[in-house]
């Protein structure tokens, strides 16, 4: 196996390459395996003057292919269904699959496409483009497919699995980073609280000795002054004031 030459490149699109839908249709019809859905044969176009659609078949299935560039629009989905319905009449001996080829399915109509996929055989193929200095590589991958459409080991299906793994790995790495940050926040907050508590002066209540424990008995302090009282004989005796 020849070792490929490794060069640097950048992400691009078919539109950025200066190509339109007519060019993309012709490029795919020239070699329908470029769809990434296996070895297919082109039979006929879906319309006499249609530059966006064509029909490709294998032994058992008929793929009604509709090519769209740019932002997804509601009319694109209707045209796709129209071609699929017409080709069912033209090729009644085949199992029919609607195929939408686009640069990106986007989010605006994804729910609609997912609903359609529940009711009819549908495959959405997105085209990823990597551009070098003198060449561009177009990589098809399955963005959406009905459960009853068996793509097996088709290249576009494998590319879709690889892309999904990459996205999961990125999501896991991002989640772990957020988890570390969340774990650090409570620790840092607790350390700040401890530091603030250490800086606060300790208030010593009145009537407490050096230990800071109040005297529950009201005993006289050692420095209390004795009071003098006169006894009945006119003499003086010392009284110690207890309990105030």
C-alpha cells in the first residue's frame, strides 16, 4: 500500500470551491460511488431538464438523489419527495430510497427530516470538504438515515461513525474540564471563608478570666476592694462584697 503524502489544509465547502449544483450533480453521476453509499449505477435523471437530481441503483434498491448546496430550505424537501414518488412509478421492481445530498442539513429542518425518516426510507448525506494548496478532498458522511435503510459498511456510514466518535470524545473532554472547574470552586470558596475567619478579632466577653470562660458563681475578683462596716460596739470590721 502506497503511503499517502501528508499536507496541510483547511476546512472548506463545495460552494467555496466555486462549484454549483449542476457541477456537483455531474461529478456524482460520473462516479456514483462518490456518494459513499456503495457501488451504484446511474440509470436516468429524475427530470428532462433537472440539474439537481438523478437516479442510481444497486441490485435491489433505487436511490432518488437530490443535490442541494447552501442553506437548507423547505422547498428542497418537497422536491426530494416529489422525485422519490415519481421514481417509485418508473421503477416499481425496486425498493426506493430518497437521498438528499447537501453541504449541511443544519438545525432549522432537522426535526422535519427526522420525522420523514420515520415514515419513508431517507438518507441525508453531508459533504465535508478539505482544501489544500492545489487540490480538495470531498468526504461524504451520513448525517441522517432511516432505521430500515441498511447501509452496511458503506464509506459514508463509516465516516459518520468516525465523526460521531470524535464529537463524543470532544464532549467528554469538555465535560471533564467543566467538572474540574466545578470541583475547584467549592474548595476555593471554603479556603476564602477560613482565611476571613482567621482575620476576624476574637471578642472577649466581660466578667471572663484569661481563659475566656465566664464566672458562673459571681465570686469576687482578686482585685476587689474590701468594704468597711461599723459593728455595734463602734468598732470597724471588714466586709467582703460577695455577689455584687
